């Protein structure tokens, strides 16, 4: 596998709390990165593709740079920053115009100049005359003219975007544009989501640490495999609201839910040692109710002893009845066992998602089903490709209960290749005078 990088890569760098994530969000014109007045909110480098003047450019929001490593986690963040900078052709070096030039800014400027990259000096929080007068100090960094912006008031952002578009990347034609398959990796905290994705791409791209909530934001990773483009989305751990202790967790979970919504398929990662929990079941329901494809990944299987996979599956089905319709893979992100097998399921689920069942096939399906089990269904048709939606026309919709819905869904899945796909059924009253087909 290799990274599928668009034509230009731009890293946003700076010391903690200067407004890197705010600038990232303004450029993207959306609240993609979590922004809080807490040092170290951003840990993983967050990537997002943006079209600027016909160029597909990736912007990378990095963690706050510190010359002295406070602890092991900060050391991992620093490695992520270095990796992002090395992969970029342009750096947006962000400083805080409210605080003025700081010693750490000078230290970081010295480091960046050695990287031999194009650098734009961006001074944030310039929203009054007094702060404009302090800009002269930033010339000491030796990085040319500072670009004045105020992320809070949206000042100077468009000028930055235009300059980036002129400096990096090359135009691409319409034929080269293709939407990647979007795959979200979700689950409770510390179940091994980042470790699993690192094994998938065969690179230590995502920070893995034993501390809970190491991943605080959704992290996009672009790559190719077997000629297909993928966008992997690593997410923060999700759990019940009553277990949340810090504000950053609330924002992180909101981002995780948003990542599921924008994905095509989700990996639900379960801790094989802990078993299926109520939080796992809630996350699974969220994925299915969002209409997404799903692969259930039981991680840390190398640590589980004396339990057959069939028995474990039954425990999953007992907690999550609808999981019977979705593939379950037992793997170890630590050793790599079955990781590739799990990821290869994406292609088959993607194929199933593109299945369109025509009216004649559904007519034959209903005739065969009603010959054995008389359900008062007049007709049905597929009304949406992805997620799979079917409208079922009946004489009296109120008589169809959950068991009828489950029965019809099971029959559909036995008759058509719909494994790993969410199905939604809508019952409507047949109009008078309308034929059954």
C-alpha cells in the first residue's frame, strides 16, 4: 500500500495554542478540528483535502511543537509533526500576535529553516491597531513578511488560501478526480483503533499510547490498495455520555459521530479481552441507523484463550441481534494476524452497496416469499442505492410490526448479496386503483 497524496501538501505548524486548528478550520470552512483553550488538544496530525483553483491540496493540522519533550506522549506528537513537515512542500508557521514573539517561536523557526521547505509566516489574532504595531518583532524570525490574520474574525484567511494555491500543487483534470472509499474506524477508548489502522497502512501514522483518549479528533489518512483509493478515518473513542468527564471528550465524540455519517463503511473495533459491552452495542446501532456498511472487528484475539470464535459470535449476537447480518473478523492489531483479511472485506461490501435490484427481481422475490409465507404486501421497490432503502406498498401499514420488518429483511438478505449493508424498510399504503406491480 502507498499513500495516495493529492498534488500538494501543506502543514500548519506552531507552538501550542497559537490558533493552528482555528486556521485549519477557516481554510476548510468547517469545524473539522477540535478547538479548545487546552494545551495539547491536537495530537495526531489531521489531514483534509481542499480544492483551490483546480488543485487538490491536503492541509495538515499538527500538534503544538515543544522543544523539550514533557513526556512520552509529547515525544510521539513531535514525531507526528516531523513526519507531516517532511511530507509537505509548504509550511504555514503560525504565531500568536496577541502574545507577541516568544522564545519557542524563535526555536521552532530555526528547526523549520533546516527542513528546506517553503514557509509562510502567519501571525494570528491581529484584530486591532496595537497588535499590528507589534508585527515588526516577527521579522526577527527571518521568514519574510508576516501574513496578518484573525481566525476569530475571519480576517486575512482568503489571502492565505490564494497564496497557498499559487505556491503548491498543479491543476488536475476531471478524469483524474475520483472519490475515495471512506472507511471510519470506531469503537470505545483503548480498543486498538489506531493500532489496527497503522497495520492496515503498514506505517506508524497514528499515535498509539496506553493513555485513554490519545486520539482526540478524527484523523484522515489517504492511501491506495489494488488500484483503489481509500480515505481511512481514525476516530476518538466513543462511550456513553454519563461516563464523560472532560469537555474535550464531548467534542471528540461529536467528531466521531460526524465521521461515521460521512463514511461509506465503518470498522467497529471491539476489545476481545473485555467482551461486548453496552457501549459497543450503542455504537453499532449508531452505525446501522446511519445506514452505513459495517465490519465488526474483534481485536486483541492473541490474548484470548480457550474461547471458540463461534461461541464469541453468539455472545455478540446476543448483545447486538442485527450483527448477524455483518461480517465478524477476529484479529490482532499487535501481531497483524487477520488485519489484511478484515480490510479486504471492504471491497465486497462496496460491491454490495452498488447493487441495484430492479422491479422485476423484487416482483419475483415477493411472489416466491408470499407463496410460502402470506404477508399482505402488494409491491416493493428499491428507492435508494446507498444506504439500501426499500419502499414496501401494503394495504394497511399499521399492521406491520417489528417482527414483520425483521422477517422481510432476513428474506431480502437470503435472496440478494447484502451482507455487511444496512437496510431500511419504509411501509406505505398502496393507493386505490393501483395495480400490485
